[in-house]
């Protein structure tokens, strides 16, 4: 039990720590909202999506789906288009100093769903790494491993949004938010280019 718990925690941290579109979006929303409770929709949506993906991976459902050869190129292709669009939206976003300039709860949920479920790296890493690693455990121990990974995901998104909110309070002029949007858009486009190279190598 202890080994499975530590394994799940370490593995989840290793997967969630690198900068990606999901992390950028959660942090960005933390910066732009005046009150932390206003960013809870994006935190909860991202965490629930990760929970479902981890459960599907550990349960073996996603491994079966990705065994189909045409699925991976399809995921990459859709993901590249989505990242290009997300980068464009963030690039054009104006600094939001007031609550009215931030995404509504519905907007947060929709965007969080898209960055969580249309993110090829998140999907493939969850299935390929967490799903495969869970196979070394049997029965209840496998789900202890999964719960440990899920707990890391929830705590990470809460901490990321809180860190964004803390930095947002320090930005009275809105220059930091504008700079963050620019850097975020460039990083997202960079990820899209990298994924394009990976997609090309599949053929």
C-alpha cells in the first residue's frame, strides 16, 4: 500500500509539473480573477477531468481505445488545431483588472474541459504512463495508486490557481497579465509546433 501510494504521488508530480496548456490556463485564470472563489470552476473542472482520465487509464478503458492505430494521429491533429486556437485567443486577450473582464464560470468550465480533454500530451501521458504503471499492482492496491495520483492533481490545481491569484494582486497596472498572456501564447504555439513534429513522425 505504502509503495503504491508513494509511486502514485511521485509519478503524478512528474507528469503534472512540466509547463503545459492546462497548467498555463489554470494559473492565468488565478491571476485574472479578483477573488479566489471565482476561479474554483476552472480548478474543479480540471481536477475532475484528470480524475476521470486517471480512472479510465487505471481501469484499462483508455488503453483499449489507444490500441487502435488511427486514434493517436487523430488526437494529435485535433490537439494541434486546438492549441493554435487557444494561443490566438490568449494572445488577443486584454489584461483584466476587474472581475467583469474575466471569464464567467461557464466560460471557465468550457475552456477547462477543452484544455483537459483535447490536450494530447495529457491524454497520452495519463494512459501511457499512469495506466501502464498501474498494471504492476492488483486489486485494491491498484486503486490506491490511482487515488494517490488523483490527490496530487487536485492539490496541484488548487495551489496553481492560488499562486496565480497571489501574483495577480501584485499587478496593479495590468502589465504583468499582458506579459503573461504573451508568454503563454508563445509557449502554447511552441507546444503545437512540437506536437506537429511528433505527428509527422507517425507517418
